[in-house]
């Protein structure tokens, strides 16, 4: 049976995320509500809710997106990995939680021993490894 789009009320999303210590983040140029939570020094897990003006956008206009960002020393933000999307279907809470758990468990590797930036899980011809997010400026790797 095909999943059906559901509209997610702002209050329901807020309660779900604030229960996990996420806080609303104001981002210039963003109309949707965004939540963030620091998961490591200088590293924030963000949830772009697709909710603007009290309720989620219409079907097909967007999905909930989860991304990990790192604040560089000069203050700019660098995305780590790609956005992970969560469709707005009946099981959105469970699917969102799986995405949140996966980001914390799989993408945050050890700290780079050369430049002290975080590493992320990468796939190579010889298997999985952790590589510095500053690649190609830093080529540090470590076995996963």
C-alpha cells in the first residue's frame, strides 16, 4: 500500500524535536522553521522542517531534511555529507528519528589528527573509512 502525504502541525514537530534538546534556529533567508542541536564541538545537527506559517508545505513541495553542519574557525558553516530527506508520511516521526540517530552514529568519526576537524564516514574501493571534512586540503584518513 502506498504511503500518503500528511500535513505536520508546527506544534507536533516542535514537541518532537524539543523533547530531544533541539532548539529553533533563525537562519537568514529561510522561511521554514529550522531546529538545531550541538552534537560535538562546532558541530550541529539541523532539521529543516518544511513547516512555514504554522503547517507543512503542500505535497510535493519539500520534505523534512536533516543535515550535519560544522562551524569553521572563521565562522562560516560547512555541510558534512548530504541532506537526508524524510518524507511527510504517516510514519514521519519514526523515519525522522532513524535519520537523526544515523547521523550521530555513522557520520561523526574521530577527530582528524592533523587539523583537528571532524571526520566523516566515506566509502572507498577498499571499504569504509573516515576522512577529514577538509579534504582535499587535508588528506587524513582512518579505518572505520
